[in-house]
């Protein structure tokens, strides 16, 4: 189950897992993170950082080039796409490796690089 979550001060809103533990900000690591109470290897993390190299994620790199760079640290790139929502360009990636799966969505907005990551072990991936 998901419920609405908004942080007006940081300027974002999303749907978060209902019963998961929430952790607010670890400087340099993440802004907010949710971890499954029962299976702590499952998590959703939002992180932001200052970004002044352009107005869009495409100013950083093309979706496929950035995906290849990210795969070096995250595992095998199993999917990559660019999409636009509310005039913001998003890059969506999926990775697998070492018994886990990861979804990553990135964008540039309001002078910040935004990254939303969902991770789970391979064994529980199909259940999510």
C-alpha cells in the first residue's frame, strides 16, 4: 500500500510505502529514506544535490550514456528510458546484479539533481 507524502520545504511530493520506517536526511547520502520493517534490504531513497551545469538531465548526458556510466557501480543495466512529465525530463533506469534489483529515476529541477531509488533482493522483486 502507498500513501501520499509531501515535503513542502524541499518542494516534492510522492507516494511512499505505508508501513515502512522513515529516516530523514543523512547529509551527503540522502534526503529521506523508507525501509521495509520486515525486509530491511528493501528500501526507497530520495536524494538531491545542487546542480548548476544545466536546466535538464539531458545537459548531464544522453539517457543511454548516463545509464552505461551508472551501470559500472550498480550492476547490469536492464532498462533505460527518457520521459517527460509536467515539462520535466526524467531518466528511468533499471539494474540487476548480485542478487538484487534497483529502479532509479533522475531529473534536474529547481537547480537540483533529484534521484529516487527503489531497491529489493531478487527473490522478493516479483512480489513488489
